[in-house]
C-alpha cells in the first residue's frame, strides 16, 4: 500500500498575489512485481489561483504597471482532476501480456484577458474557458520473444481504446468573472481506437532493426449551441515507422529512425461552418494532420566516463493548426518543415561529480508561398542546458545549472523577434543523517529581467485610443528567489 498527500500554497512575486492553493493525493495497492503483478491506483488533484498573464511591454515602459503587475486582476481559475486506474501484467515463458484500464474526471474554469479592451471598450475582453469531461480507456499489449533461424526476435501486438465524454466545453464573455454572454457552448463525444504491431530483430551482433505499423481511428460528435457548427465526423490514418541500429564498435553505435505520425485537433474544428464570434463563414479543418519525421544519430561511450550523442532530425507537418481561444475557433495554418541538430553529453570523472551539457539548434519554416513570410512564430531556434552536480561528497550535495533559450521570430516575416532568455540556478545541501537533509535553492541567481514567453499581437488598454495597437506581450521570468527545504525520509 502506498499513500501520499501534498498541500501547496504560493503567492509568487506578483503585484496581485497568485493565492495559488493546491492539494494532491495518491493511494495505490499493488501485489507482485513489474513482471507478474497488478496495481490499483487512485489519484486526485484540486487547485485554485489568480493569474498574472502576459502583459503589454508598453504598459511597463509607460509606468502604468510594474514588471510583475497585471492589467486584469480578476483573471484566474480553478480545476480538479480525479482518476482511477488498473494495471495487470503476467509473464509466462517467452511471452508477457499487459492490461490497463482507467477513468478520469476533469473540470476547468479559466478566466483570461489577453486583449484587454480591444473587443469591448466598456466591459473588457475577459473570457471564461470551461471544460468538463469524463475520460475512460483501456489497452492491451502482448510481447513475445522468439527465434528466426539463429536470430533473436521480439514481436509486440496491442490495441488501445479511449473515450472523451465532454459534457460542456464553452467560451463565455465575462467581466470580473461574471457572465455577460455566451460565445459558444458545446458538448463533444470523441472516441478513438488504435491497433499496432512492432517487430525487432537482432540480425547480427552489429545490426538490429525495428519496424512498426499503427492504425488509428477517430469519431467526433459535436452538439453545438449553434446547430450550424454541430455534426459528426470520422477520421483515420495508418502510420508505419522503422529504424536500425548499427554497432556497437568500441562503444559507438549509429542509428536511424523514420516514420509517419499525426497530430489531432479540436473536434469542434471538424464540424464548424460559422464563426461563433462574428457569424461569418468558417472553414472546417482536418481533424488528423499527417506528420513525417526522420532522425539520424550517433552515440558513444568510447571516451572514459563520457556518454555523448549527436542527432540530426527533420519533421514535416501538413498543417500548423492554431486554436484561437478568444474566438472559440480552430484556424487551419500552413504546412511546415522543421529540422535541427541535438548534441547531448554526460561526463562523470568522479562518482560524486557530474558535468552535463545539451545543445539544440533548429529552424522552422512554412513551406508554401505567402507574402507574410515563412517563419513559424514562436519556434525556438537555440536551446542550451548545462550544469555541474556534486552528490554525496562527504554528505554534501549541490548543483549549478544554466538554461538558455535563444531569440525567436514573433511574426512570419521575422521583422519582430524576442530577446534571449538566460537563467542560472544553484543548489547546496547537506545530508544531516540518512533520513534528514537540508538544502538551499537559489533561482535566477543574476536576477535576469528576461521573459518566459513573448507574443506579438494587437491589444488595447483603457488609456489607449480606440484602436488596436501592435505590441510585444510578455510573461516575465521569476526574480531572484531563495528556498530553504528540510526533508525527512522514512
């Protein structure tokens, strides 16, 4: 039997405190082990908060609010999530079977105001996004080890089923969390199922391959407040994939993977015909959008104490689909192409000393012709994560870590870009006994005035002229923050 409870409260550095309150709980009963056994798990989480969403840069530069201020102090929300799950696994000889089943109850009320007084100069543009659903699903997989001639083979077969019964998914125009009018209110029933199979073969000591095939099917039913936006739709895709690993030779191996996949989209976009905000004609979107990806890499442990890997990857999407939360619509975007290089390193010269460093460089572009440009807004181009960790050095432990996010385009034409974000964090602690430890964490050591996220769009403040103003809207990184922790284990 395993039980856990967590209670959390946080106001944050914001001028209008978050008053974030959350309680989590877990209870699990299990028998056996991960090879032959079962478990029953119940989990629950409930929270409420105030939100300080992204703010326009002009409001800070003009002195209307501080860096940690807010335009609409009534933004916030509440949510809960309760779930139960069952897992069973049994192995016999060269075969293993696994069964899973779960049920999830979920509710969300999220009050946000991103454009302030642009759409409604009197009451403001706050919206309440609601989502109340029950999710259920199950799955079964069977894995069998066998031999083809003298070659080791592993075959896996499986099936999955999921049902989302969304009794209410709505968008409402509100003022200080008080309902003014309904933009749209729908009920959605979405059912998906999949079957898959995978084959792994060890052809030689230096060559092994993987091949898989997956078939997914979806059914969407939307009961909309506007009958023109309701209806039923179906979609399905078959996705093959494969890969090979060559090596190892002197602690080094090469690998290649390629395959097809997809991303799914809001079911309401598959049945929409009329924009719920303007009443104008709206185009339906493809519910399942095809993705094509490939990766080529090398990984090595040839250098003593060093694990290193380099991978070159590419990804193509038939459509970049964007959900416009303020309008309650799903807008079909343009096809895109992404590619990049990732380099990961883990170096442990001593049992108590670890250096790690990861670098990712990528680019993302739309592949069709459009006068607005071909950059994908918000796509991060450079990411660096690095650090040094000391563990169990005469009962002491600690780390220093750097996270860097490079500049990124905020418009398709790349005429507006965000600034880079660099954060340094540190920790030092002492294991007082085998069961008690004390630690000090310092976040954002240099108190960098950077952004967690940046957007570029139009908004209007109450002091602005009666017109839309383009501006960068940002959410600031937390200031230098210290936290002392005392942990007891038993």
